[in-house]
């Protein structure tokens, strides 16, 4: 309409009352007092007695303001009701996630047509496939997209593309793989709007969301979901040959923490393929090579996996006892170290308070000039702010360390899937291993020695107790 007004196609605008024209008094005023008079548009609000040809109505601005207040009050009441509903554990989202439909009482139940697709996505992701490759697989299988399925059921055309009803996008896959609803949980307040005037929804920080567990049937097991999230964080990439390196996304440098990159090529034999630190490969001179041959690493990890899995399954009670003892000792050591650092920071805060107090007294007595006082006090106050921030971070780490537990049952459940194996696969590695840390080789003894640390999944979530295996590569082995 505004475009037609500016083009001179509209000469008269008639509305029932001012509230029907708009509830934002600034925009309504802009149209009625600036745009319409500029283009000589006759404006009439029947019920409110507004007629631009009869002169200005002094009550109109106040009426517009009251209309906005009414809309704001309604918005507050609706938000309060939705907040109360969400805090009680009821699902507040109107649309069920893909893979679910609404059952009796509004509860989510698995969708027979789509639930198996969600499980397939997570199975493929657990094997190390990324969203793009998963999307290509679903497209080749001609599985209807969420938009296509919704159109066939309800006729809604949002996200429906009739020319490509089976073309999945990687962004859709990535979003689905992050949903906690597939664990059987209700997640409320995932988004918010800054004002009732804005339709745009913004993501809510995860610590401010409300999660209610086991409210509907789960489509994905907790272990599989956590494994997929770890893989998504690593985001392994295929090599230039189009293949995914066996340890892609699992290897990290012990010194700089960067991922190790696979070094492969058409003129490089299988026995010469290796991994090197990513920062070293970038030629930034910020780290050393951390070179290790792929075939050596594969043999060592295979042997260690066999030993660990066999011992865990054949001597389950002893495995659990050793792991719990190590976990308790390492956890206590870590917590004591952090608390010691926390106490030192808190003492420094007290010292800074005394220093600033003495500076103030010296300034009042004339021993310290105003200019010098401002410079010194600003430096100490900045240090105090930084120290307070560090204290908050350390306290958070202490709380997390005290609440962490190792999930031995989850690891044993994964280990039972691989009771007998003679070679490694990406699926097996990502099921059983969280990461492998590669140290730099040491030639000081006359023989090249190299240490690798293997961190296993689920039983490796308690700081230093993540270390389950340490191996040394000697001589030609590296």
C-alpha cells in the first residue's frame, strides 16, 4: 500500500478504527502526519471520528499511544502464561520436531514415516559422515524432506519445493543432529524475541534453556547422541583424494592443541602416509612437526584397543575398580590444585583492596598527585577486575569437576559391540576413542621415542583420568 501511495495510485484510506491501522504509535504517526499529507491522501478512521479533511484530531496521538500500551500489556500477559507453562515442563513449541507427531494430550510420539530417518541420520553421523554426505545419501534414497512431508499432510507450503521434493540440505541435517528432543527430553525457551514489535527470534544461551528429561519416547540413545556431538565438534574433512582419513578428527598436538592433518598423495605409498601438526603445516613456526606414520599409529592403536576391550569385558569388576580408584585420585588432585589457585587469587583481591585504600589516603594527604593517583588506581582496578573474572572461571571449573562422574557402563556397552576385530574402522574409533594426543618425538637417547596418549570415550571425562593408555614408539616404529 505504501508503494502505491508513493506512486500516486491511492487517494483515500478508510479504516474501521486506529487500532486496526497499527499499534506502534511512532509508525502510525509517521503515516498519518507525514506520508499521507505529503501525497495528499484522504485518511478516515470511522469509529474514532478521524478525518484528515476536517482538520487534525488532537486526541489521535493519545489514542495511538493507548493502542500501543494495550498491545504491550497483552504481550506481557501472553509471555507470562507461556513462561509458566514452560517452567512446568509442558512443551510450548507448537510444531513437533521432525520424527515426531503429536499424540493424545499433545505428547510427542514417534512418527512412523520419519522416526527411522532420524535414527539413520544419527547412525551415519556416528560413523563419521558429515551433514553434506548424509544429505546426499537421503537425497539418493528419495526420502521426502520435512517440508515435503508437512505439505503432503497439511498442505502448508513453507520449506516445500515442488521441483525438488527429495533434495535435503546440509543445514537441515546439522540442525536435526543438535536436537536434544531426540533423547526424549522437552527443551523449552530455545529462542526469544527482544520485543513484541520484532518477529525475529534469537537463540537463547544453553544455560538459560529449561530441559525436562524423559518426557516422551527417545529416538536416539544418549551414548550415540554424545558421540555425534563430539564428531560434530571435530568436523573431520575428506582428503584431496576424496577419502576420509582413518584418524581424521581424533588426533591432536600435545603442545599447541591443534588437530593433526593427514599427509597423503598420489605419489606417496601407504607406508609413507603420515600425520603432522596443523600449525606446523601452516608454516607459522608456532609449533613443531609432531610427525607420526599412519601405519605405525594404526598398529599401535589396534593393539591397545584389543588389550583394553578384552580386559574390560573379561575382568569387568577389576576394570571398574581400577578406573574408579584412578578417577577419584586424579579428580581430587585436580580439585585441590584449582582450589589452591582460587585461594591465591582471592588473597590477591584483598591485597589490591588495601593497596587502593592506601593510594587514596596518600592522595588525600597530598603525598600522591591526582594524576599519579588516577594512573595507579586505574591499573590496580583493572587487575582486580581481571582477577575477579579469573576467580569466577576457576570456581566454575571446580564445581564442574566436583559434579563429574565417569560413565563406565556406557563405555562397556560400546565395547561389547566389538568383542572381536582384526582391523580398525572409523565407526569403531569414534565409538571407543574420544581423542589421541601426539607428543613430539625425542631423539636424546639415540633412538627416536614418541609418546601418544589415548583418551577413551565416557570413561575419559574427568580431567587427567582421561588417560587410559600411554604408549612409547621407539626406534623405527615411529
